[in-house]
C-alpha cells in the first residue's frame, strides 16, 4: 500500500495512519515476479500465488516507453491482498532503494537535511508528494506546507526533513519548519545589523527599474531608486551591475512582511552638508550637463549633487523651446547659483545671468531715431511685436500706417520683414517702441508740399463735432475748422457734403493735422480790398464797396 492509496478522514494522525496501513500488510517483502500480460492500462505479474498480482502500466513506463516485456522478471513488493489478487508494487521497490540510499547517506543525522523537489501529486486534506531529482519521494503534510493545493502540482519547493520511518520506508518533510527557521535567522541577523548601526557590505543580486536587491550574506534587502544617489531618483542600471559589491545602511525592517529596506546614499557622506559653507547664491561654478527634460536641463556639480537649469535660465532668447537647441550632454558650462536650499536639497542655476543682457546690448548699440530692420514675431489686437536682433519692440497699430484705423493684423503676417524707426526706449521697463509712420511721409507732409499757410482751399463737409467740423481734403486728409474759426458761418447751418472754402492756418506733419479757418478767409479778403484801395488812389472807398456789392 502506498501513501496515495490511503483514504484520509477529516481528522487524522498521519504517522498513526501509516503504522496502521503497514501493520495490515503481509510483510512488505520483495519478491521476483514474472510478467505474464501487458495491455494499455495494466500489467499482470506472477508472484507464485493462486492469481497474478496487478500493476498499473505507469509503474513500468519511463519517458512514455514501457520498460519491460512479457516474460521479463521484475522485483515487486508484496503488500497483502486486494480482493482475491495479491497487492503488489514495482514502484515501491524502487522507492525503497531510494529510501535505503537516503538512510545510508544521512543515518540518524537527518534533521538538518534540506531537500528540493517537485510536487508530483496532492492528497486532499492530507498533503503533498514531493519527488527530488534522483526520484526519491517525500511526504509533506498539509499543516507543514504553507502552500495551497490549487496549482501546487509541478511547483519546485524546498523543505526540511522532520522524520524518517524505517519500517514504512517513509520520509516526512516540512516547508513550514524551513521557512520559520530561515525567518528566525534573518530576524536575528537584521537585529544585529540594526544594533550595530554601521554600514554593511552586500552584493547586488538583481537590478530592476525601481531599485536593486542586495544580498547581505543570505538576507536580501531592497535599495529603492530614491536611495541610490543624493541626486534624487536615478536609474540603478546606469550606476551598477549585478554582482557589484556596495556599502549599505539598513533603513527599516518589517518583520511581518520580511521586508528589509536599505540605502546606499545613507552610507555615504552628505554632499549637501559639504557645500553648505562653500557655496552661496551669486557664486559662479563650473558644471556638466547631465540630463534633459522638457522644462530644462540638469547639471552635475561632480559630487553627487545635481542642479536644475530651467529653460527660462538658459538664454535671454524667449523663443527657446528645448534645451537641446543650445546644450549637449557632457558639456561643461559656467553658471550662476540663483537658489540654494540645503534642507530641501534644491539647487537652481542660471546660464543667461552670465551673458550680456540683450536689452543692454541693444541700447548700447542703438538710440531713439535709428531706423532698423526687423521681423514680425507676434501679432496682437493692439499691434505687433517686431524682433530686432535678440529683443522685441512694439509696433502699435497707431504707428503702423498713416491710414486711419489701420490694424497690424490686416497689414502684416508673422515673419514679414519690416523697416521701423525707434521712437522710444524705456530703460526702466525695458520696453522699445517702434514706428513705420515716421519713416513714410504723412498725408499732411504731402499737403505741405503743395500748400502753405494762408493758401485758400476748398473741401466738402465730412463730419460735424461739438468743437468744429471736418472737411475732406486731397490724399485722404481731413482739415479741421474749429467753432471759433467759422466766422460768418454757423455750425447748425452746415451739413455733410456742403462745399466750404477756407484758409490754411496750420499744418502739423507729425500728427498729420491741418487747421483751416473761414474767419481768417474773411479777414484776408478784407485786407486784399484795402490793398486794392491803396493801389488805386483814383477810386474812392465807396466806389470799391459798391463794386464789391455788385
């Protein structure tokens, strides 16, 4: 009878069960039997009794091939009767040979023996049958397994031998005992390390994306990727290889979960403390570009400290989109320290602070009144920003054209090249004002080339305001007649479209304005009349007036 043949109840004593099963055996003697029949399921063996014993075909099958043929003699173990047939087993003979070899190798000193094998079968509520690489079988009771039955078959496990029964050729093992002993050893060793509080040397067993597993002489601990370098989270594969030895400090130990947390950086001197008295805001230092992010670059001070060079601190060029446009990995650069926080381990640096400010350079090279060429960089509702070298100037809508109500959005597109004049530089606010109007002649300037003060002009009424009326002149130019300059005319007597004659009294070419006067026209006409009187002494004033009245 074998272990797998025993029917187990709800409550049982495994050792008692084995004793009772073998007490019922005839004598567990080994005899030679002759194979008399082989079919696909069974083998009949003549053991010298009234009827043949029966074996399952699997007992003489190895690697899918039947090992024996009819007429072959094989050793079998007699284990009593099963019905009329004698109960025999060829496998038990082989197992006894394995058992004898185990006993010969270990004798009475079996309690420190650890075996490793594969679970080949499961007895529900009983335990697991384990077979090692040599074919020796072991029984592991359920209570000694720390395993679930589902999915157990095929698993390779380690267990410790707890009992050897010579009479039954059985070896009982316990995975539970092995685990508990290992846990006790680990707890004691970790406690010793924690009490010592000194760094210990370990060997890197495995590297993952989140950290490294380090072997401390049979105890594995995890170094999280945050605990590798003072730089912060790093990829461990960039720093170490499996098999490397490292010095670590134990951070914590969870006895329940058997989790040991280690730190490499805690075993090193703190570089932040070292620079505390050596570095301050405003210092210029040499660093190496070590990494890129979309928001900037990280720079290495060479002592396990990294600083952030934000993209806004790389260049005065506001159009810089990626640090890779100006920097390369491994490049050495000089930067200025703009923030240093030892407690929070934060360092920020600036590259542009060591470069000449574009606005300063521009104002050193240019002045108000200069005419320069630039490109439309940005269009807005109020105007356009024009790139002039490394700075931008504002071209307001009012300065873009002499056309009334002109908009930059309608006149230009991004990238257009334009010629502009600097009309204002605000050094305090670092603003530059530009103009296109001041380069081109205004309509008033063209008007001035054709007319002078005192000339008489005609135009049609365009618009009436509370302070006067506007009349339309040539070249899309308006002339203003203020209320006090109407003369004999009255504002309420004038309507749009009326033609009016007036005298030019002022031309402002910069503001593109022309002032006109009807009153001055009347006065000018009177002067002309008086002049005529003086030039023709033969005529009397009365004659002249009469002539005018005609």
